[in-house]
C-alpha cells in the first residue's frame, strides 16, 4: 500500500486544477500585457485567479501579489518592508520557529546594517505575545512570526501579536505557507499586514505563491522591471501556474470545513496509537496545531532509518533529524523548543492530506511500531541512553 | 540516494547484536552527533572469528556497520587493521558525499575494538 504522509513537503495536484491550467500552456499562451484578445484572455485568467486567492484569505483582489513561491513571498516581505521603512528604524523581530527563507532573509538584513531579534518558543513551539512586546524597541519596524509550523504543527497566536504590533505602528508579516488552504485563514481577523502563501501546499502547482499586502502598506520590490503586479513584482506572469493556484484556492475554500474535520480524526487516531509506543515524545502543541500534523521524537533511534524503512513499506514521511538534512544539522526548531540533540535525531513527522484514508492510517500503525522495534534492536541504546544521557556537544570529525 | 548494496545492508543488516563474551569492544561516535557504533570482536589465533555490532545512526551508518563486520570476519588482526574507510565505502557501492563521514565510524570502531583486545592481552586479563 502506498501512503503519502508528507503533505508539508508538497501535495498532489488536483485533476481539476490541472484541467484549469492546461489551456494556458498552449492555446491561450498570450502575455497578459498584450492588448489583443490573446493577451486579454490571459490577463482575465490571472485576475480571476487573484479573486479566487483573495477570497480564500478574505483579502481584496489588489492586496494579492503573485510570486514564484512561498520562499519568494517571505524574502519579498522581509526585504521589501525593511527597505521601505528603514528611515524609521532598523530593527526587526523574527522567531526561532521560522522557515529558512525568513531566517536567512533576516541574516541578510543584519549584514545590510539592520539588527534582528530571534525570539525563542516555549516547549510547545509557541511564541509568547508578551515576549514579542518586550522585544520591541523604538527602532522596530517589522515583526515576522510564522502562522503554523511545518515541523511541529504549532499554530501561533498571530492575532494577539498583531494587536501589539498595531499599537506600536510596526508592520506584521506572517508566513502562512503551511496553513493557507489547510485551515481557515482570514487576514482581517488575524490583523496582519503581510502574509505569505504557496499553491503547492494546497493541491495547487509548484512555482506559484503569493504575498498578501494590506492596502496602503508600502513595499520595495524584490524584482524590478515591468508593471506586472502593480509594479511590485516584475516578470511576465506564470499564467498557467497562477490559474492553477486560483482554482486550488477555490476548491480549498469550498472543501475546507469538511476536510479539516476528516483529516483531524485520522490524525488523532494516528497520534493516539503512536503515543502508546514506549519512549516516544509528541512534539508541538497538542491542541493549537495543524489538523493533519502529527510529529514525534522516537528515542534511541535516528530519523533517517525510520524514513527509509517506512519508505520501503510505501509509507512516506519527513524528519527533522540531522542525517536527513543535507546540512547534517538537527532541526533548529526542535532544538529551540528545548528538545535535547540526541532526542531530536529521532524526529519523525506525519502530515496528512485530503487524499489519505483510514485504511492507510491502519496500515501505517501496523508497520511503524515494528520498524521502531527493529531499529531499536540495532541500537546500542535499546535499554536507554545510559551515561550518554548528558550528551554534551558534537565536534564534527573531518 | 543510496546504492543497492547500502540499502541491502541497511534493510538486512548482518551480525547485529551484543556479544557478551567479546574479546574486544570498540565504541565510536556519540548520540549528540547522530551516530554511534559499538563493535564486538571474538579473536582466536590472531584471527577475527566473529564480529557483531550495535549502531545508532542513519541508513549509511548502519550499512557501514554491517559491511565492516562482514569484511573482518576470518581476517587476521593485521589484515583487519589495514581496512580503510574507502574500502568499506567502495564495498557498499559508494556513499553519497555528505555521508562519507559514516565510513569513518566503522573503520574507527574497528581500530578501537582491536586496540581494546590487544590491551586486554597485554594486561593479561584473559
């Protein structure tokens, strides 16, 4: 049986989405800027997709700027606001829960003369709004807090943080790549100024993302050039991908309430049974979390081994372990939540989607405990960490 | 990402387990780094008669552990000492560049196990 449980990595493209996209590869290949009918059709398709995306998050059409990805939207938000407001101050606040596209943008801004505060989460991965308040200085111009963590599923108190930011006239951005299309997200209700999203996280195509930019909020473009996207993001539009994103947004909006409930039930079943296994720790917040997200640290074994053995059984999951990352570094998110390094190596993340079934969950629940048992039989720590508990530091060998 | 040989030794590792009556034990790595190998050897007439391992680590670390136990069985201590990490990696059909360090794990644990055996011999605890 094939079980795809890695919906934070990407999601399958819906057939309806592909159908909507198809005409714009061939017959309707026009450039939206062209004034003859071929151009008009393409422009109308982009504008109708903008309406669909705006509707998903309760924004106005003009507040949606299409980008190539969630990462681009994040880069755009951080650099675009920092440079637009630098005359007012040069301090930004981000958190240790952020994606690399935020963290590395913040580090870039530090090199450009800005200062950045990196707020740590609590053990559930939650950012305390009071901590945000305390980190604010007169020079703070921008706060960026992830909406939901793809690694531990925790949903952050964005609304509370937005109230604090508004009071101090600080621009607030949220990276909602993992949440838009998976839980109801309403920009007005959240009170954010900017929000990033990505189409392939909700059954849309790869290569399509968007940045919500609240009306009246000034931004400096990341990509200079023509007048596309109101002059805020140049480059001929990726029409078919944008159309796909629009259609995927429309489907998500219609199906979301029912889908969330189904996925949550499957996930709860998965968590309940996995937590029966000895020395398995749940990561992230138990309630304030993405409905399809189940994340754990399994002690005494390493994440990559679990991934490979699960994959051999047709079960596809993710891990924040060092060995599964190209950089060979444990997930900074897990470490910042206070999880010891040797335990973080046993990270495993199941993310469910609309295409998953009860049979798949049952199958995974049959196989996974066996795999843990097998790998623990191989481990010198099968009977506990012993005097390795303290761990210490790792000095990489050449 | 892994070769057929790596996947075979990972999925069906040879010589797994503890050896309570081992003549030499070598431990390399630590769990904070993400991999640790414990290698047990049984030595008779200067030859490695049997070898077993326990490893905490990724697929490559487990495959390297399994492969090195196979490679050293029946070898004299001198022959075993001469096994390089490159030989282990090549016996496994190669390792991805970011996993090459895993082959150190096997070679280093082996040297420690042999050293441990020789120390025991020298101090006459046998």
